[in-house]
């Protein structure tokens, strides 16, 4: 029989159970649940009551009470906030590292000095934020009567890299476009609220707003101020209705003079400023001023989203005002020098937006107007100068405009592989003979254009542009010797070794690009043409020397000036050098992809980094960067991770579709293509292929499995 424990019956309801000698214990009240303990209690593993500002335990022990959690903040929310702060700090560190690595030495030293100048008591995170904030926005706070940052701006942190790379436009009619590295444009609402007081000259058109902080590293190291502006620019606000902020307008024009004017020389600067300040309309007009401001504002870091084509910015407002004035003059049959100069400025605006085909129409109109005004003929009595304009001033303005247009259209014809619009140089003498050294580059470019015209006519058959038949080797030799003679006889002030200005370096790069283009038809390894085979060795020798020198100049430009602001045509030498490097790396049997030991790979990386920097303010650079980076990856050439992240942004469906709807370009990024391959090698065709892949993927997604 099993042994079971004897059980007593349960007590009746009326019976009260008696305690067995133990005292009755009262139940303790439940402890109040706190969202998070303070740091000291967590370390001691004590129970924290969460009282603020000092919990009971820290009060009893007289210890410092610090909370990681904010008031009413849950641990999951705090973890998310800390993650965002770490992303911000990482983004700041990467930007600081890139600035120290990629900037010229003197600018990197200036950044280092700024780091060391910080107070020793500040935290490392605060220290980094201060420096990177200065690099990106000039300064985080500034005192003006009309713009004051809120108190919360003191805790401003940079957005994460993922957020900083995004940019969307709320207005689909304005072609929403991804703008890289534009803080605050497509950030979470919490971060956007922090930036509501960020200064943006793009949204200002009144004269009561003072100059906002500078935003580029160049602005940090070389502040833009009115002292560098010509005093005659004080009247510029009288020529535009877009903005009355004279200080900003004068700064735009000063930047344009520094970059585009110094290279292209659309007009005579002094004659233009004389009329601008006096109100005369012989050599200045509202159309010209607004067109120049449209292309000039690309060079200012005060303008946000510069790489967003025709977005809601002051660039677009200047452009629209200039177009309105252009059409008004067209109905009146206006023919003037300022209208010709404005047409060249229009070409630059369209080119930066990737619409050079549209800009080409304006360039054709400029050439037609020049012909009607007799600019390429000797002074004609049929066209009389105004009585109040001195003869020497009138002739100089006409000569400068004629030669500037001749140079400009030849440069663009060469760049876009198009027949020249003007087939003979002006009959008037090249201006500025013995006047001043500052015009040496313009006079030198005029002499170069005479040779360039012959070179272009020999390379491009106007009647059959797809012909692969190269010019005769003896003709190429003559053109090369003429080009080399021009280059060797340049004025000493233009030698990059003595005066390594951006314009001198760019002009030297262009010379080597001309040499490469001249001999390119003879470097085709697969051509059965006997004429090509017989001259190939000589052509390869010349192109190899030119490419070596081109890389050296790009390295020099990178070290001396960086790419935070440039003349846009510098992208062409970058692309020429890049695709030449790709071809050389593809032919190497065992390439070593280390920039320290492989000069070719190092040159390719320099070009990629340069284009990624230019892409932050120039839309066309984004197109070229994507094309080049994709070409690298297709050949299994490694691309740094920071550049791959930029490429990922430019491969999005939205970016691709917007690019396909926006771009209208003749440009051929790879000059090593033969004439029959040119049409399919133009940017229009390349972007159409990108768009076709997107459409193909969309159709594939719609197919049910």
C-alpha cells in the first residue's frame, strides 16, 4: 500500500486560519518604476528613484547625479538619440579627415591651427563640431539685426552622412534632384527645425538682410569681403530687380571676375564697370548684368543647392530675369555688344546644368549678331559709334568682344566635338598690345585659337563628321609643331612653374589635351588603316609624354588649389586623364591598386576625388563622376568606399530619371572613341542607357512570378 501524506480537510468559510507562531507581515508598497537610473546609481548597482535633478541615493551619499536619459525619455529613445549623435560625430570626423587629406597643404595647416586654437577645456566632440561647422558653414552663429539664430542652435550637430547626401524638392514642377552634401535639405524634421535659421542668399531679394556666413573651406580660409570688390560695383543693384543686396551682388561679380572672366574674358572689365557705375548702356545692360550674375552665383558658397539644376535658388531667378530681358530685346531687334556677351554667359549657365545643346543656340545667335555688327571685319563706316564714346574705347570694346567670341566658340566646338561656328579669326588686331601684364592670358589664348582653328578643321570633317579617315601624318606634324611653338613662346607670366594660378594650370592642361586629341586617331591599336599603322609609334610617343605632363599638372592643381571652386571646363582634362588611366590599367597584366606605388592609379583617384568635390556645386560633374566611377567598377578597378557611397546616391532611380529629363548634351567624355563611335559616346546616349536600365528594371518588377 502506498504511503501518502495525510491531509487535513480545508477549513470552513466561517473558520479563520490561525497563524503558527509567526508574526503577521504587512505587504510592502510597490517601488515606483523609473524610466532610467542615473549614472552613479548604475555604477553602484543601487536602486535609483529617478528624482531630478538629484536622486535620493545620490543626495544621501553626496555624489554627483547625472542622467543619460532626458526627462520622460525612454531607454530606446535615448539609444536612438545616441546613435544619431555618433553618426553626426562620425560624419564630422570624416569631413575633417577628408579636408586634411584633400586640401592644399597651406589650407590643411590652417585647419590644423584652428583645431589647436580650441580651448583645452572643451570636449572632443564639441571641438570637432566647432571645426567641421566652420568648414561647412563658416560659423554657426552670427549677429545681425534681421537674422538671429535660435538658442537651440548652440547644440547644433551635423547630420549623418546618409542624410547629408540626400536632397529632394517638394515641387515636382521644378525637377526634384539629388543634391549631394547639402546639409538640412532632406533631413528628418527634428534636424530641419534646427536649420530653419540657416542663411541662404537664394531666398533673399531685399536690401535689409546682411551678408550670411561663408560656407566653403575657401571662404573659411579666404573670407570674401567688400574690400576685394571694385568700388564701381557699388551701383550693381541698379541693374537687377532680383536682389538689392549690393554687398552680395558685388561679391558674386568679384568671384565671376576671379574665375570665369580671368579665363574666358567675355568683355573688357574696365569698360563694363565704367558704364555700370555711370548708368550708360553702351557696354552694359540689364540683360548682361543678370546673365553674368546667373553664371557668377555658381561660384559662391552662399548659394545652396547649386548642383540642383533650375531649382528654387537665386541662380534660377537671375536666369529667368535674363531670359525675360533677352526675349524683350529680341522683339525689338536689339543688336549690341552686351547682347553678344550675355549669350556667352547663357551658354555657361546651360552648360553647368547639362544642357549645352540649348546653350549652343545662344552661341549661334551670338555669332550671327557679331556678323551683323561687323565685328570680324575692319571698322566699317556703315556702323557708326555713339558720339559720346571715344574712338579708342569703342574700338577696344569691339576688338575684345570679337576675339573673346572667337576664342569661346572654338573652345566649345573642340570640347563638344562640333565644327566651328566661325571659320576665320577677326581681322582686327589682338587687343591689349603693350597695355598690361594682367591680359597676357587673353592675348595668349587669341594666338592659340588661330592654331586651334586649323587643328579643329583637320580633325572634324564638317560634311562627314563620322569619317574615321585621319588627317595625313605630315599635316599632323605641322599642326603639332605650330601648337608646340605657340606653347613654348608663351609669356613667362603664364608658366605654371613660375605662376601656378588656376588659369595658368588650366591653360597648360588644355594644351596637352589638344596634343592628345591631335594624335588620338593614330593610337587605335585595332585599325587596319596602313596610314595609321605607319605613324602609330610616333603618335604613341607624343601622347605618352602629353599624358605624363597632364597628370603632373592635375596633381599640382590638386595640391595648390583643390577643387572647391573651379572654371567648369577643368572637368574635361580630368576626364581625358581618367579614361587614359583606365585604358592603361586595363592593359596591365598584374596591376597594383595602391596609390603609393602606382602613379596611374593615383592619378585616377585624384580625378575621381576632384569630380566628387566639383559635384557638390556643379550638376554636370555628377554625371561625369557617375560615368567614370561605373567605368572603373566595370573594369574591376577598386574605388574608395567614400566614393562608392557617392556613386550609390547617383544611381538612384529618381536621380537617373531626373538626369534623363534634364540633360541635353553633345559632350563626349572619352576622346579615345573613334569618329564612328562618337554619337553613341555622347552624354545624351550614355544617360539614355542609364534610363533604359531603370525602365527595364521597372518592367521586370511588374512581371508576376
